[in-house]
C-alpha cells in the first residue's frame, strides 16, 4: 500500500515537472537557452500594453538591443501600432496565446483556437505568422506539442527569470544578473496576463531594463545583433537543435585534450565573466513559473 502511494506521488511529481518546468521535455521539445556562450537574449511576455511596451522599446533602442516579444492576440488586436513598431524596429514576435489561459486540462480544440486566433491577428498586422510560441505561465498540456508541430511552430521557454511581477527595479536587476549564464534566455514582461492597461504596471521592469543590459555587458556578455527571423526555423542568436538543446559549456574550463567541446572559442573574443558550472538543478529551480 505504501509502495503504491509512493509510486502515485512520484508520478504526480514527474507530471508536475513536465507540465511546468522550463527545462522539461516530457510534453515536447522546447528551446531554453542559446548555443552561443557569449550571448544572452531578452524576451518579454504578455504585451503589448500602453505605455510599457513603448517604454521597453525606447530603452532597447537607446541601448542597441534586440529582443523577442511574446504577444497575446487580444492585446495585439487592441494595439496594432505597437505590434508594427516591434516589427519595424527589428525585434522578433512570438505567439503567447489569445487570452493567456492556463493550458492544463484544456481541450485540443481550445488550445488550437488560442494559438490560431493569435497567429491570424499577428499575420494581419505584420504580414508574418510567428514561428515561436511560449505557453502562458510556462505550463504545457498533452495536445500542445502536436498542435505546434502541425503548424510548423516551435516552443521557446527561458533559463533566467527576473521575477518582475514580484520585485522592485533593483531586485529585478540583481535577480536577473545573478542567474545570467552562457546562452541565457531571460524572461521579463511588458504586460500582465493580457489584462486591460489600467490593470497593468510594468514600470519596475522598464526601470530595471537599463541595469540588466549594462550589467550583462559588464559581465562580458553581448546581445544578439538581430532578433528578427521572418519565417526562419530558429532565431539567429542560436543554432541549437530544436530537439537536442545542448547546455553551453563554460569557455573558461581547463583545457582537456580528451574533451572536444573545449576546443570551441568565443566569437569576437568576448568572455562571460561568470562561471556556469553550478549545475542544472539550480537553474531549473530559478526558471520555474512566469510567462
């Protein structure tokens, strides 16, 4: 009896990890970090919203940084001018569902409708159907992988989270920079669960963004020169396989003639200043939730 109960609890734990952990592949593959160890990428969820998406874009432009925006279809329909600005300034646009629901327990038809309505409105505004998808809260459900595969779409999660719904600007900066590692995909927000602008306050995220960008550069990282892909199958800031996402090695590890991975070098001589040899469990714990 105890053994059966333990088995049930273990199964529930595995399922919970598979549904909600950014690194989990139980319910299908997901990109969680880039392959280039010299680069880190910024991503923003839940927009567009007024005035925060525009303010985020202002900061990115001032610092010469490109990002990926995972947009909710209902918000995009309300603010097509912001969607076009994201496109025109060279950023990538991804699909974050129509209404930002929890996908667990939803039917296949309901999940597909959330994705397809968003694809339709984003194509109508920009002329392009996004390739990348991020599930709200990072939560997946069993039909999702098949739905994305049928539409030629891919899932992008994250490996560094700013917790910008809980912290003030200094806390967002310190939390994000503490988790930075080679190839990090950083999760931030320019909206809040597709809610009306009057219910959204992302001023702390906007205030934190310059510190995140400057801190990452001081640590030796650079940002991708372009986040636009226009129907490409993977973003230009990573060549990682969609089915086998390698954990980027630390380029400063001692040279080992028996380990071929140590022969890789960083482009342009950039070297991340942080050591990323602390193990995947800590990164996985830091990245859960959000979206």
